[in-house]
C-alpha cells in the first residue's frame, strides 16, 4: 500500500488536477491588476475621467492610502479566519464575483466625469482593490493544504507565471484590437477598432474593465470546481 503524498500542512495532498487547478485563481485575478491598476484604467481615470492629471494622481494616492489603511486593520483578522475556520472557496467565490461584476461596471465611467459619477467610480475602484487583497489571502491560504511539500514551489511559481502571462496576453489583445487601430498604420493591424469601439470616447480604455472582469469570472472556475477545500472547522467567524 503506497503512502499518500503529504501536503505542507501534513494532510494528504490533492490530486494533480486539484493543485494545478489552484493556479487558475491567480491566472484569473492578476490580469485585472495589470490591465486596470498598472497600465490602462487607473491612468485613464486619473487623467481623462478626472480631467486634471495632477488632481487625478492625488485622488489615486488617496485611494491607495484608504485601501492600505483599511487592509492593515482587517487583513490580520481575515488571515485568522482563513487559517482556522476551514473553508476558503466560499470567500474566494464571493470576492471574485464582486470583483468581476465591479470590473464590468468600470465601462460606465466615462471621460470628464463629475459629481456622483466620479465619486461612485472612485468608490468602486477602492472596493475592488480591497476585494483583490482579500481574495489573495484566501487563495494563498489554500496552498499548504493541497500541494505536496515537494511541489509547493513549482505550483506557486506556476501560478505567478500564469498570472503574468494572462495579463500580458490580454494587454497584447487590447493593443491589437482596440488601442492601436487608427493610431498606427502597421500592416497587421485592423483598420478600425474591433466591436465598433469609439476611440474618441476612450472606449478602448474603458473596455479593459469588462475584459478583465469576464476573464476573472471564467478563469477562476477550475479552482472552484476541481481544487478541494479544507473541511469546516466548526468555529464561527468570531471564534476564529
């Protein structure tokens, strides 16, 4: 009788399908950060939506500061819940659904927004940033219980690589299909942006929200379907 592979936590590890499917969590999540936060939507929001790049950068600074302060207060409690309460997938599903739907709503944030539109957009970006960090906590907490100890580095590194590969692939798609047509005359580019997007209305910037959101909702499914969860410990949130 063969001895089962043990995880880092000392419990029987998941099957290869289970622990390799775990990587889909990062594959689904990271492109949002690459497209929306780093390269396209946040710069669009700070310069075009706000209309004043200096004030826009100030707002982004406030957003990051508010998210950081809130996370500093709540992440330790969330980490305790992730470690002691047992099940992590319901939390991952909840945060991913919120982020995916929220990212799709970024399409509605139009140039030169003012008043309520500007501030609900600011609030939405803030809440998605918080949910993103929460999803990381519960996603990372799954790894020690599902991966064989001798494959933890491989699986973790693969997840990181897939997340960046997914972000790069979507970035190239956005450039090819929406951002560069009409702006460049390279022979391999379409003559106009796909799907009839209006570049004058910055729809090539706004579309990254729905693209990242749908990608996240779909690509996280392998984790939710095939990766086993830790059984409930019986502790309530308060007890954890």
